[in-house]
C-alpha cells in the first residue's frame, strides 16, 4: 500500500529556510487522482494545512503562509517537497505530508524546532 | 477562507456511550467535501469519514457521518476504549481548512 515518509533537518535557525521532503512508496506521485499536501501541528495545538501540489505542478497554499511557502514535486524521485522561508519560533511543529484531497494516507510526521 | 468551528471542545463520556460531535462551517461546503479524522497522542491523524458520510477503508461501522451545507456531525454509536482521542473535521471544497478539534475523554 502507499506509504509516505517525511525527511529533513529537525532543527532550523531563525530567519533560515525550512526544507522537508516527502518520499512516496507503493504508489506513484504521478497519479491524477490526488493532490499531495503538507500539514503541520504545533505541540498541543490543532492541525494547520500548509499547501498542496498537483501532478501538473499546480499549487495551492494557506493564505496565512503563502508568502513564505513553496511546494514542488519531483516525479523522477517520487517525492514532493516543502520550503518555508524566514522561519521563526512560531514555525516549530510536527510537519506531516499526506495524500489529499481528503487525506487518506499520512506520513508519521517529523518534528522541526526553530531555535538558535 | 472557510472557517470550521467544532463543538464541544471536550466531551467527557464513558465506554459504551454515544458520542455526537459537531462541525459548523462559515460558508456552505460544496458537494459535501467534509472529512473527519481521529488523532491519538503522538500519532498522525487517521481518516475516518470523507464526503461527509462515507467511511474510510477499515473504519468500524460504529463511526458515522452526516450533514450538508454548513452543519455536519460525527457520531460514534458506542464508545470503545480505543476511541478516546481528538477528532478533527476538515473541508476540502474550497482550498483546505481544519477545525480546532474535539477531545473525547473518559469520564
């Protein structure tokens, strides 16, 4: 079955760029049925949708993060990625990738801390 | 942006009881594009319901969803010990947003 796995640094300095990759196994990211999304969750808080990418490269972002977010996909590696610029402590969270539109497959999540 | 409100914030019930969770949208959600998730501590969310009322693969039939427009409900007919968790609704009709969650705790 399809599985997703997040990877990337667990610690990012303030003002720098957070970069994460989601690797898809057991299925193709080139499917026209699904979007591929990023979601985050600060400790003890609710889920926040960050954005999504479709196989043709079209993207949609959360308006509150749009100016700092880029989501892209690499079909040759069956991966999609997240870049979040100018991070602050408020960006500290567990970051999840998921297959969308309703999110039926999730990665396990990767904790990211923004701290100097 | 569609804002989702969930109530109650916390639901205190005993195993075997019925749980009724509410999700209200600030605008009509087209084509019932509303999903429900369960999240336990330290785990990723798990899809329970999509399309407002369709159970995801492997989800027990004690979980049911209903509603349309702006008002949606998740019902757990008889709570099992493993059902005590946080539940989120999500709309995917206009971009995507999540509700703030309802915690179902043991009374």
